[in-house]
């Protein structure tokens, strides 16, 4: 279970998500704003 959590934390890391959004063609500001909200409302509550 610990290993799964580690992998999920990596793949769902806001910086990782930001890079994937940029690869999909989103502008930097848009991807940054989405990731800030994602981190605040999803990542931090789930993984803290």
C-alpha cells in the first residue's frame, strides 16, 4: 500500500500535472491557475 501511495503522489503531484497540461497545449498562466486550484482543493487534502 505504501508503494501505491508513493506512485500516486508522484503522478498526481501538481508540478507533474502542470507539465502534462503544458504538453497538452494549455498556456502557462492557464495551467498554473488550474494547478493552484487542483493543489488546494484536491492534492493537499488527500495527501496531507
